[in-house]
C-alpha cells in the first residue's frame, strides 16, 4: 500500500522512491529479460501521428454523445467513428434520435477521405509501392479491418487474419505474405490474432488504427515484425484522432507502459533506453515516406511525435486540447 501510494503520485522523487523500494523487495525472485538480442536488428522507429478529424466525424461524435451510452459502448463507437464515419452503421444502436443521414454514410464508405486514418493508410500504401515495402495494419476490432480490405484490395494484394483464422490458415497466410515479391502487400490483422508464434518479418511498416488499453498487446503486435529475421528498419505508427479522448487514452496507456518498464527493468536497461532515445531525435527526417506524407497538403496530419519520453506524451495531450 505504501509503495502503491508513492507510484500514484506525480512527484518524481516519491515515484523513484517507490520504484526503488519495490525493486529491493522483489529483487530476489523477480527477473526480467531486457531483449538485448534485438539490438542486432536494423532498428525500430515509433511515431505517434496526430490526424485531424473531418467535419462529418465531429458532427457524428457530437450526435452520439446525446445517446448517453454505457462507457464501453461509447468508447467503441468513438473509436470506430474516429477511423471512418461510415463505421457507425456497423453498430446496432437506435439512431432515431440522431440527426444523421444514413444514406450519405453508406455512400461515404467508398470514400477514404471521409476519415484521416483511412486516408493515411491508403497514401502510405501508394508510397510503399516505389520502395516495395510491406504493410502490417492492426486493429482490435474487425469492422475497421473489413472496411480497409474493401478499400485496399482493388489496388493491392491484401491478406487478412482474425482470431477466427485456423492455425494452419494463419501459417499459410504468413508464408505467402513474407514470401511475396513485387508491389505492395498488406496484411490486415486483429490484435488478438497476432500473439506469440506469429512471424511477419516481411513487413517493415506497422500501423495501429486504434489503441488497446493493454500496452503489452500493442508491443506484442509490433514485435511480429520487429524480431529476429528482420532485415529492415521497422517503422510503427500509432494513429490518433484530434480531440481529447484519444489523446488522453494514449497518455494513460503510455504511462501504464512506462510504469511497467520502471518496475521490472534493471538499472542498466534504464540507461540503455535513455541513450537510444537521445540518439534518434529525427525520426521524421529519417522516414522518407512519412516526410512526403507530411508535405502533402491534402493529408490531415496535424503533427508527428516520436514515442520516447513522458514529456512528449504530456505535450500530446496539450496539443490536442488546443
């Protein structure tokens, strides 16, 4: 209880004191593997991409607030709408009290510009054609993945894995995806379907359409590409819609991850992490495709932030509240 109260406090001295005491108690029986073997890989560059929601998305989000739904359903709806407004139609709720044109939403399903996240993925896919890179796209929900499949499969070779995919089927998809040559190949996958044993080192770019409250799920998903056998730098993108909700959710998720790292990491590993983050400040400049997307006036990118320090996460929330 004493340790927990220290960890909950924002005072850095109290926090460090709590971590130190916890480690002293658990040092004899808690051991962690820092993953140092991954240092032989070309590298992992992680970015948070802040995207402006469209007026249609904002209007629908405001309309949905009137429904006074339970927290979990409300969050689910917000997540879908922040990806693309047409995904509202995937949820069985009463829309009688909402000022929403259902026919217009059905038509918008074929329009990627209806949502900044969808447009970002399509533009990324087109740019990857010139570099012949493969894309991994994750979501914790099936509806967004089905929408992306509809929009992408006309131009690209698309693979699809969900929790319902049989093990033999998953292996066949992995082999086909990793071994595919020429053009841009894209694998759409649910977070629950890509646990341990899934090897997707053919991909060098990983995109998260939405965020899971358990940060280890996100890390495990990106580790399908960033693992032994990877020959390229892996770029990951956390897509976050403008507004306080997704920014606050990201900040809370990252604080959970930071707390977990602080508790189990060794002092040596702490130093290594700080050194790595200070040596890679120019992720955007190194990422040629992301740099090109940011120069595109049609894109709805507000800003890009490197995932490294807690101070940047606080800046994220402040930026989206403006």
